[in-house]
C-alpha cells in the first residue's frame, strides 16, 4: 500500500444496512487515489516528450539534414514518416499488450526502445560509417524509436483510467497527451537553433539522445506496478475487461465510434502534415527556418494552452461532445486560413497568427477526443478504443503526406525562396489539405451522436447500492 493515498469523493451508505453488508458497500463505494500516480504521469510525460523530439528532429532543418546525410528532401521526410509506417502494424499488438500485460511492461519496453534508437542514431557519424551508410544507420535508429511510439502514445487514457479519479481523468489525459506536442515544440525551437549548418546535425542528435538515458532509468526503476493497490473509480475496476478480439467486434458495431475513428483520424493526419511540412511550405515564400520554427512553436504553445483550458472545462462539465464539435469547426476555419496566408510572402504576422489559432483550436481537441473515444465505446479497454483512433490517424497521415508531396510542382523561378537547391509550389496541396479538414469536420459535427457510457456505468455502480436505503450522505475526502 502507498502511504500517500487520498480518499476519493464518493457516496457512503449510512443506515438501513447491517454491519457486514454496510462494510461491503463501503468497500465498493469508497475509492482511494495514490500520490505515486503523479510519478507515473511524470515518467509518461517525459517519455512522450522525448519520443516526439526524436520523431521531428530533422523536419525543422530539412535542408541541413539532407546535406549532412547526402540524401534528398523526400528521404528526409521518410525519417518522420517511418513513425507512421511502423506504428500501423504494431498498434494492434500494443493495444493487446496494454490491456493484457499491463502498463508497467509496456512503458518500460517503450523507454528502452526509445533510448536504443536515439543512441543508434549517434553511430552514424562521418568518422564511424561511410557516407553511403550514414542515412541507413540514422533510419534504423529512427525505426527503433518508431517502435516505441505506440507503446508510449497509447497510454495516456490507460494511465488516466487506472490511476486517476473521474474528476481528474480528462486533466491527466490532457497533461500526458500534450507532452507529445511539447516535444514537437522543443524540436521546432531547438533544431533550428543548434543546426545552423549541416556539420551541427550530430550535436543535434546528441542533444535529443542524452535525455533518453535518464528517462529510461526513471521508467525502469520508478514504475513498480501497472495499477494502484485499489482502484480510483468504479470503471477502473473493469478496465480492459472485454477481451481484445471481443472489444474489436464491439467497436466495429459502434457507429458513433466509427465516425470518431474516421474524422478524428483525419484531424491527426492534418496536424502531422502541418508539423512535417511546415518548413518546406514556408521557405518557398522566403521565410527562414527560424521563422518556421517560431510558427511551429506558436502552434504548440497555443495548443497546450487551449488543451489545458478545455481539459479543465470538460473535467467539470463532462461536455465532451459539445467541446469537440465546436473546436473541430474552428480548426477547419483555421486550416483554410493557413492554406491562404502561407502562400503570401512578407506576411509574417498573419502567418504566425494563423498558426497560433490553428494550434489553439486543433491541439486542444486531442485529449478530449481520446477521452470521448473511451466514453462512447465503454466497456472496451481504453488502450484498444483510443489506440485504434491513433492508428487511423497514422494510416491517414502516410496517405496525406504522400498525396500532398505528389501534388507539388517544381518552380522554375522563385527569387524569394530560401529552400536551397529546389523550390516547389504548395498551392494545390494546401488547398487539398484544407478541403479534407473541412469535410471531415462537417461529417463529425453532423453525424456523431453518443451516450457517455463510462460515466453512466460509474453512476450506476455508485448509486445502485443506495436502493432501499432511506438515508445516504457523501463522504468528505480530499
């Protein structure tokens, strides 16, 4: 038992029940939370942040990375795309692992893969391997880190469900989920600052690789159990109770979940495209890598602010659907605005403002939508329901990036370009991206309707024992 446990606020039966029965009812109705939940959340946040910085190491400095690794820009994009490609086949195994083997094994394995991948990238130094092998070694390191991503990014809903009471779940999920875009923010800021030239790419990889060793140590020794000794809520007692295959069958029959799977997966894909291609889009109009990094940073900072405010709001009001629909509509408008202003030269203020709004409305949806995926699919395990939404996003991300790159056209003359050897027109790809974002946002707003199944189950579990009792009083916990 953890000596730092706190009693959750739940109703307690006070009369009309015999002593033995009353003791059993109190056991059912009284849930304890443990201070060590914050350590588990901290490890997950650090791991999620680190994995994201490794994912986006090269995108903000694509030109310098291409020169250092002696490959094309398309090959540099594959250093990011490998995350999506690897995650797709492994995601089903990850959801099974989380719901069957537990949180501890999953996170420790993810931390080791993340560390080994980051260290392997450092092997690709000019004095260690030939020029022909350098890109392959770095790609292998990226692939190992990509193997860790599903193990890490599927876990926020599981941690929130197993360790946190119902009035803290959305906030905990928000904190864990937003650590991933925080890593993207760090990559967008740090990469341009360190890698001013191709010769500094090894220093950049070392800056991202060193923290992985500390995080691996914390995960291996700090996470002692997959779940607390006693559950924090009624739903935590049955978390992952549905067998994996049976859970998949239930999800495929759930119309509301399928709408969320498709539409929010498209939203993830749009944001992945934005993060991966931002520097390549802006350099055509003469914007520098530093400015692209600033726009990426504003995108994330405002996203984290929006996610924090929205997470606290839905924790108190439980209005998951209303919050998601409103923000998806605003995100579509911001995406359309970005597709217009990013094609204009010398409009730094407008581009920065639109990127900020895009992040504010779009990123704030992520943790709420993940909680919504659990609410509309309960009693399917959290890792399965939230994980498949992420898989949908990864599949669509690969398709979107490939399609958007295919729609670019080489510019014969672009005097303001800062892209290096070649500049491409992104007018058509950006319009297509805005169209896809708007279309799927409309589909979600019109067709998504669902009950909050998990909240209903918790209310039923809390109040069912009160039937036949004339008096009940709430406990006063902290």
